[in-house]
C-alpha cells in the first residue's frame, strides 16, 4: 500500500522520535541499522523529511537527526506519508487503474473507497506521540523485525 521509501520513512521518523525523547541525536547509519534499510536510501529519505520540516538535521560533531519533543503531539503519520508518497493513497484505485472513479468504478471501487477512508482517518489520528506512548507509558519499539 505504501512505497518502500514511505515505509522506511515512517519507521525512521518513529525511531528518531523515540531517540529524541531520550535526548539523543542519531546519525544515518544508526537509523538505517535500526529500521533495516540501506544506508544511502535512508539518507535520501531523511533528506526529504528534513527538507519538509518533519525531522531536524543538526550538523557538526555532536549533530544528528532529531525531532523536538514538543512536536511529537503535532506530527501526524499522515504528514509523513504526504511528504513521501503524496496523497494518491487516498485517491488511487485498488487495482491501480487510471480511469477508476464513482462514475466508472472498477469491481473493487466501492469497497476500496471505504478502506482508503479508514486508512486516512488512522493516519490523521495517530501522531508520533501516540505511537510512542500508550496511557502515558512509553512503548519502546523494536522496528527492525
């Protein structure tokens, strides 16, 4: 459903957010290792997330990637998906057809519209904070499985 870069981007943002809550800045190599992604590919994804204001990159010997803890409650998963995959996931056909719409639906159209709407709702309701914390308890995630 998501592109590979979006999957890695979501995992990278969650990992950076988690490390940020521990007052740690992390480099590309550590992020790539934690999320099971090739380092060069991870670097390009992080560059895109930084350019679009999701993650902050700090240069220098004590640098790395960070997300300010106060932003965790405002950064939604949908923000990350939009940066990496656009919003086609909310409008595309379940079979990948270019001419699928309500007037000329594919066999899955009406069922897929409901799924797209649920996906959009889930991505908009969940912030990085809600992923990291349940009932004020911190969840430590093991992203590389």
